[in-house]
C-alpha cells in the first residue's frame, strides 16, 4: 500500500481491477489549473515549445533549490508539476496522437 502524504492523497483514487490507477480526460477546471501552472514558467527569453529552453528552466530551478539552505527551501511541487506539464506539452507537440490524462479521483490533480 502506498504511503499517503500531503502530496499523494489516496482518498478517492480509483483503481482498475489490476490495481493500476484509472485515468480520465482532464475536466475544464483541471485544464485551467494546468494553464495556470504553465504561467509559472513563462518568463522573457523562454519559449516553452523549445526543449532546450524547458531543460534550462529545470536545471536553473534545481540549482537554485539545492543552493538554498534546507530551512529556506520552498515547496517544490508547484514548480515540478509545471515543468512536468511543459514536458508533456513538448511530447504532445512531437506526437499529436498523445492525449492528456489525469489520475481519476486524485486531488490535487496529477
């Protein structure tokens, strides 16, 4: 059984018969949430459609987070989720047959 943390709630998580999490299409609220996370990454000089720019954002973020003393570090979840969405956008641009899916019954959305 998975360990429940504030970032991995299992409360309403729906699973298939084989135990795998069920996936579903994002609802309108989740799509807006994803767009809001993309806004965290939109800065001058960065084009989120260029893989090297997304890589540079990730490396910069990791360097700043690790250079910060543990007591002063911020919650990494919003930034890492935003970067994950940016990578997903890059994958969808390269493979238009791919679709966004979210884990059914998971809150916050993953």
